[in-house]
C-alpha cells in the first residue's frame, strides 16, 4: 500500500472485554466523515421535529385547560344567574305589594292622578319604576366589564334592596294606617254649618254675655243661629248619638259623640230625627229647629265641647 493511500484511510478497532478476536477494519477518511455528517444531520432533524411537536402539543393542552376553566366558570355564572333571577322575581313581587299599598294610600287621600309632576316626585311606586331594572343594569354594565363583575354588582344591589324592603314595607303600612286614621278624624271632626238655610244669622256668639232670660252675666257656651221653626238641622261630623230628647234649658236637644274627645250639641229644636245609639255622618238630618227649652225665639244653639269643655264653634264653621 502506498503512503498516500494509507494517509486517506483510518483503522477502526473493536476490542472485546473478555475472550474473542480483535476486530479491525479500515475505511477511507472521506467515507468516515460522510457517515458522521449523515448521522449528525439525522440527529439534528429529528431533534427539531421533536421540539416542534412538543411545543404544539403543550399549546393544545393549555388551550384545552383554558376551555375547561371557561366552561366551569360559565356553569358557575349560569347557576348564579339562575339564583339571581329567582331572587329578582321575589323582589318584584314584594315591590308590587309596596306599589299596591302606595296606590291604596293615594286612593285614601283622593290623589289627583292627572298631576303627573307630583306623582313622579312623591310616589314610592314611581321611584321604583324610574330605577334601572336588573336587565337594564346588565346591559349598562356589559360595556367594558366582565360577566363576573356584573353578577357580583347585581348580587350586591339585590342584597341592598332586600335589606331595604322590610323597612319600607313597615313604613308604608304605618303611613296607610295613619292616613286611614286621619281620614276617620276628618270625617268625624265638626266642620261647617249645622244649618244649610240661606236665611240664617248668628244672634249670639260664644263667650261672656248678659243672659237674655235670667239677666245674669254668664258664659254663653255655644253659637245661637237665628232660623225659622222647622229648619233642617244637620250633623256637622260623623259620630254616635249619645242624647236625643229633653235636656233642661236646652229643650229638645241632640248630642253627638264624634270620638277624639269631641262632642256637638244641637239645642232648642222642635222635633228630633235620631235616636240614642244611631250612627250619623256629616250632612245627616238630625232635627228640625224650634224654640224649646230656655229660649226667647226660634233659633239653634250649636255647641262644641272638647273633653267636656265648651269651645268657640266659629273657627269650626268657617
Ligand atoms: Zn245659645
């Protein structure tokens, strides 16, 4: 073998650890380099392939995990929304109750339904109407906020409303009771003239005077209204008849107990139209005027007492 040929070759020896023949072969340097280059290329390509596959795979796992999380969150939101929907329905029913009470109060005070300006400012029901509904809130909040926040905000608002409701309900109930009581009081309170006749005049006012019969200086405990015999006498407020008959100097007299410590006395009548225990309302005919008892001419003596003490009836008439 020539030196040049030897220079282009290399010897590969495989030496066994135990027994055996030493394997020795010669290959050209070029072939050896070619084999090494080929093997390295294979290794590089497969490594790159593996890295690419691994990267893609981990991305998919991440996406799947994300989807799972989103699905879970969606389920959670769905459940929360279901609960909120139920809660809001309950609240709606309770608000309806409040609105009904409100309507009843309006009816009790003969509320003018044409006056919409006042309606918007004072009515509880309208306040509720003007508030954004839960659905509206969602639409408003949807702009730039995530669903979780919407649910949380709605939850908080519902909780606030829920806490407010029992107090409002009690307040309205109390208001309604007060209105009913006040209406009763207004119906009972002596108001206006006990006579509707046009030809009437006050002949003697409430207060100290020289008595027309006895000549003594005494207090006159009512109003004397001069009218002709047989003029209709009306109850000036709702109440119960506690006296209907002869009463000393009063002659034929009617007494109405209006409650609230208020009583009215109608004296010197010719004929009486009610009996003890009768219930009357303002405007009912209770007697016909006359000149009975200690009286110098046909007139009605009209008296109002508060807890048994006579007061000037004039402010109650006008
Ligand atoms: Zn009198």
